[in-house]
């Protein structure tokens, strides 16, 4: 899983150096935000909701403790690792009381910092163990997922959303679909959408781009591509054939 990280430190060399090291050694951090003072850190927290924050204690405008206090009161405090000098240890203790997960004394090696960050990311985003299900249990979950797709096919659906609805992880639902249904989740969803599109095409009231949007596609060209793959003809050919038959 990708993680959003905020690095807040007023020293350019430290801030940029840590970010560069992380980008070179892992791709698990989807976005790395950088802040050179406490106010910038808070602005990023409010706007982007980072998952993890590496926070210097001593910064201009607002120090690390003030950043944590304000973010905590607002209910948006990320999992935090404090960077602290030896003479700032009392601040690190305050940060721990505010909920900081760990602290590192300056100067710290980038490899040690990344190790701490990864440990917190592993803990925060650890996937739950999957239940051991009997065949009827697996069938029941897949049928619930199918029913949900049938009711919400026209929305901007994702595998994760449907997995949350049926109470399992996205990867487990993906495996279940492949084994129980014999096709990928996205292929099944597309078939449901194309089936409803055929109904609209037979009615001959709407234009193709209108039908595409009504059944959950946000791009008419992609709709036509999927339609051809599923039906072995274009939407226009399908409509023409049904009108000629009628």
C-alpha cells in the first residue's frame, strides 16, 4: 500500500536529503510533502492528510510541539516521528505524551530514519488476516458482491469499495472473483455495465455518450472499446442490428 509522508524540517539539507534517500530506496511512499516551518506543516496536514509525519522539534513560526497540539485538537494528527537534538529531549518527551510514535536524535542516518518510517507504515497499514471460509461462505460473499455491483454499477466503483462492503480485503475479493466467477472483478463489472447499456441501446432513446455515462463509464471511447470486447461489435452496430430486427 502507498503511504503519504510529510517531512517537516527547517534545514533544507536535512529535509531534501531525507526525501531523496527515501525516493531512491523505496516506492511505498506515494507522495512526500516537504515543509520548512511549522505553519507550512499544518497547512499540508489540513490540505492533504498525510499518513505519517517526520517532524523537527525546532522550527520557525510554529515548533513541532505546537504543530502536534493543533493537529491533535483538529483530529488530523498523522502518525509522528520526532527529530530532536540532545538539548531538546524534553520536547521529545512532550511529543511522546501527545502521541508521537517514536523519536530520533539528530544527526540520524537516512537509513535509520527510513527503517523507523517503514516500521510505522507496516504497523499502520498491516492487512488483517483473511478468514478461512467454507465453500458456501465464499459463495455467499461473491453473491453479495454481485448484488452490490448490480445496484451500484453506474457509480464510480472500485474493488476496494466493494470489498469493504462485503467485509474482506480487496486482494481477497479479487482472488475470490477469479476462482468463483472465473473472471477478474473489473471484467465482471464491465459485463454488468454492458448488459445495462444494451437495454438502453435497444430502447433507442439516448446517444451513445449518454448511455456510457449512465452505466458508469466516464469516457465514451473506453465504453466503445469495452462494448466491442464484450459483445464483439460496436454499440452503433448493436443498435442498428436491433432496430433492423425490430
